[in-house]
């Protein structure tokens, strides 16, 4: 038992000494080896620091806004050259352009004083072409004509379920009463054609009807 205890203590001491020696060797290697990302940067000299301090002292933050700085000698020479340079020729006088005639289709400018006083504002006359462009017809979309009022009302209810409001009207045709189911009137043909396309997409037989305004 005594020999085993002595051998354990001796091994522990030897292990500690070996560990200290290894730690010392690693520390010496780290201190001699270059530190990553630090020693790779070149060291600045005193001349470089002095030159950078001089540039920072003479730096003008508004210099880029005013353009390149002009040296005194350059400014003086430019002034002398400008004085000795011949005078530039006079610019040609612009000829007056003819004033275009006022457009008759545009309304005249309104006077604010006339508006406040309540006086009637004159309106520009409508040219004949504009009057002719006004559509003289109204447009309907007929979704069927029936000999029985019950059939016409059923068709109108079907259209109402689709979101299309229709009306049933009576008309004497060839000595017989016909009940027509029509949607409209529409002020333009474009609106009537759009409604006609929607009905045809729903497999409903419909046709375009044009009626002259009274």
C-alpha cells in the first residue's frame, strides 16, 4: 500500500510538471508567432500621419459644391485674359411670333369679379360639328319577346337573379299582343353592347335595339 501511494504521488507530480512545461511552450510559441489579422496590416509611419493631419486641417466640406478651387495666380491671369479678349458679338434679336387666334371651342376665361357680382358668365358657342356629334338615339337590349305575359315575367325574374334589371312592355305586332323584355335605355351604344355581351355569355338570346329620341 505504501509503495502504491508513493507511485501515485510521484506520477501526479510528474504529470503536473509535464503540463506546466507544455503550457509554457505553447505560450512562448504564441508570443513569437504573428497575430492573425493584426500583423498583416502595414504599419503607418510618422510622415504619413503628418501628411494626413495636414490634409484634414485644410479640408473644406463645401468644396465639392463650388467646383474646383481656383489658385490666386490662375484667377489673376483669367481676369487679365478676360479684359484683353474682344467683346462677344451681340445676340440676334428674336423676331416677334404671330399671336395665334383664340380657339372658338374653348370657353372664355371667367372673371372673378363677375362671379362675385352674380353676373351671368358668357358661354362659348357650340360649333355645328359638336351638335352633330350628339347621339340622336337611345339603345336597348331585348332579351326576348313572348306571346304570354307569364313567360315574359319569368324571363324578367331570371334576369333579376343575374343582377340585370329589365322591364316588360306590350306592343301590338301583326294584330297580336307581344310582351317584350328589354334592358335599358342606355345613352351610348358601348354600354348596350357591353350588356348584350354579358347576356350572351350566360347563354341568353338577346339582340340590340336602337330607338330614335323623340
